[in-house]
C-alpha cells in the first residue's frame, strides 16, 4: 500500500532557529516528491518539487532533500519566521501525467517569538 | 495567472441538509480534483475529472456525494444529506499535463464545512 509518513507530527521552535522535517514514503512507482505549505484555513501551496534524479532543491529559506534509494526526504527551514507557522505536507506522485498523489498527514510547525 | 477559485469559503449546515460547493479551475487546466481534508489529516481524493469525464471516483461516497464538471470547466460538489462526519475542508485543485513541471498543480483555498 502506498504510504507517506511524516515526522514529527508537530514542532515548536523559536523564531530565528532552523528546523528539519522528515518524510518517508513507500510509493511505487515513484516520479516526484513535493513539499507543500498549508496555512490554517487555506489550500496547500507548493514549495518544492523533486524528481527521482534530483537530490536537493531550494526555495528561499526552504531546502528539500531527496534520497530515492532510501525513500526519504527532508525539508529544512533556515532562520525561521513567524510566518512559517503552518502545516507542511509531503506529497508523492507515481507519474507526471495522470496525477495520483499520496499525501502525508503533515507536520504542524509553530514558530514562537 | 488567476488561481483556482472556490466558493463559498465557509458553510455551516445542520445534519441531513444538503450543500453544494463550486470550483473554477485555472484556465486551460484539463484535470480537476476534489479533495476532502479532515482536521489534522492530509487531503483525501474524492473525485478526479479529465475534461468533463470522471477518471477516478473510487473514494467518493456515492450514496450522498455527487460531482459534475459541465463543459469541462467549472465543477460542483454536492452532499445530500450531510452527516456530522462530513465536517471538513473541501479542496479543489487543477492541473495541466502540458510542459515539464507538474504542471501548475494548484489548490484552491478550500471550503470549510461544518455540520452541526
């Protein structure tokens, strides 16, 4: 069964600190992995998208890594800001065409001043 | 580029009532998805359209949920009658298979449904 597991379930850090969120998946076949940020009451917004041949991708203070061999990904947030408080969802897709995404349950990140 | 539009943003109804949600995808996006996201969980796909045809509705509770996409553009999702466990955020997303990136896979802001 295709699954995406994320850890930790929730995380609280001080503003300005760095943090790393983890994602393990068992989706097969594998085409691409995405990290989304979801603010409370809003739809998910894409942060990064990586194919199996990419092992790192950055978007500002967000850096995602991918190890397709171990089926693990991480999202590193540098110099956190209060606006980073949100849920971060790891999503895996088996193909680029008829998208059939498998969603993780997300990590709830809270940044405190 | 305009995003995926959804309405209403919020809806509160009593159980056994009916409700409808509307979605307008990004112009030119052939694929449209409806997701249900229960608090604390990831989105669950309810139905996927390719133009105006249904590609996947395996997780749609067809006894109470229905969806249509007339003319391959706008879509509506209906619940009749609603149950307490239908309380969730209903997300619409659209995507295009053209080009390299997937493919403007974009979510709307969602409709938060509360059934009381």
